[in-house]
């Protein structure tokens, strides 16, 4: 049997009272003494006063506070308190009492410190804060696999989560607890063992829908007349398949018209698994757009899309600026359509077709494929790490493929 490291703590009340002044009492005189809690830890005497002697004129209150302090010390010792290393116990208790909400706050700080993209952090926070609101005040150590399953099932039941949302939530919860384990606030990952049968049958709204030929022409006709900046930004996506966030970070010095290349610096890339720059070839049609900008007149550190007035500018535009300008254009096209045809169906309005900035990338990839590009060539042009990632941008390929004039080979 393991020997106890400590003796049972007791209250010490000083010397025995031998004289009681007139009008006083033995208890009142005892209260005037210096009180403390005493025990021995690994053979060494430990005395704890803990503020007991602030109330020497009130024996009842002093006795009460001594009893509370005594019980507190006993509880701490049972749970591993070492008077020689009190900070370790405080940290242990802090981890044990860590709430899910506090853990989420630490998780956010961790990703900000590691310079994760703000959009990525926002996606994490959306799912994690929803979980925290589902079980307010819950301790981190009490979160189980069943807790996560019940939460996700509740979101499926109320129609909030579609299939992709379920997958995203599981991934985010796994990442969250991996970080908590790394920081020492958790010992296991409750996402492990998540029931794979928990799935949503809710249809996912169209996202990154490729433009039809008619709508693509209408959008660029409108932008060319009303928003030169958005027209250039959207053409850049279409011709280069560079991500919108990366385009915002491109500088004039990244454009080499002589060699026909664009350098995507490591600091600009969305994917940061390495510190290497990436090179994108400039399509001859896009070269004409770049030549119109007369880039030689600007300093190398100016941003290619840094000004909504002049296109090239000294500082990058806001994160949402290109997207908002496109959405404004789509809404204005809708307004004109309603004037021309007041009975237009809701689903036929251009703002309800799932178009966004990434739609230009999807459209570009589908047109590449239909004009003879191979999957591997499209993958390289997109700087994707796998064919499966490229296929995501080709999932609407069937919508733009005509088979009615093709003949099935005879048997």
C-alpha cells in the first residue's frame, strides 16, 4: 500500500488560554491568538494562515473560515497539491475546469498566432461557437463523442446541416481537439469514433456554378461598360484560375510579360504547405488585358488589382471588394431583366443561379476540358494537388455537354 505523502491537516489555535480578562471569554481570548492550518508533506512541516487572523475579534467567524480553509486544503491534497510546487497544481486545476468556450477562445488565438487565413478561422468559429451554444457552460473534459454526434444530429434534424456541413463539422471538431491535445488541455479526441451513419440528406445549394455562355457574355458586357475593375478581376480568374485572395496579393513585380509568367509568392498562396513560389503561365488572350494596363509605369511593389478606379494601386483592396462588386453587377442585370420582362421566373434570375467569383474558375475549367485539355493539364493550370480536387470544378460538365447529335456505336 502506498504511503501517504502528507499527514491529516489540523487547525492550530496557538497557546492554551490561561487568563480571561473581566468581560471577556475563553473563546474570545482564543480568537486573539495566531491560527493556522498545519500538516506535514514528505516529512516537512507546512503551515497555512490564509488570512485567518484578520478577524481576531470574532471567534465564530474565525472558526468558520478556519473550517473552510481546512477542508479546502484537504481537498487540494487529495487532488495532488504539492506545497513545494503550487503553480503546477493551479495549472492542473485550470485545465480541469477549462470550459468549451474558453477552449474555443484559445483555439482561435492559436490559429491567429500561426497566421491562418481569416476566412478559415471564421469557418472554424462558426461551427465551434454553434457547438458551445448547444451546451452552454460545458467543461472541455466533459465533451464526448456522443456529445458531438447529438449536436450534429440536431443540426441535421432542424435542416441547418446539409451533407457537406456534416463533413465540415466533423473535420473542424477533429482539428479543434487535436490542438487542445497539443496545448495540453485534452487527453483524447472525441471526434474519433464518430458514427459514420450520421449523414444529412438535405440537398446542397449550388455553389460555384459555372456560367452559361449566354450569362457569361451578359456579365462581361455589363462589367466592361460599368465596372472596368471588376471586369479585369473576373477575367484574371477566368484566364489564370488564380484564387481571388491570391489575385488581391499580386504585385506588379510578380508579372513578367517578357517571359509570359505570373509568380504566386509563398506569402500570397492559399496553400502554405511549403515556402515555395508558384509560377502560372499567362494565356495569350489574358496577355492582351495585361498590356492595356501599361504596368511599366508603376512601381514593382504596387498591387495589380489595388485600385477600383485605376485597377493598379498602392495598397490591396478590401477582402470582399471584388465579390461585392460582382454581386452588385448581377443585381443590376436582374433589375434590367425585370424591366424587360416583369414575369421572369425567380429561378431564372441571374442572382439565383449560384454564380460567384469562383464560377469563373469553374467555367474556365469546363471550357478547357471541352476544347481538348486533359485532366492532368487542367490540374496543373489550377495548381491542384490531385485530380480529385480538379474534378470538383468539373462536376457540372454534363450540363454543358451536348450529346443529341452523337451516335451510339452499333452492337
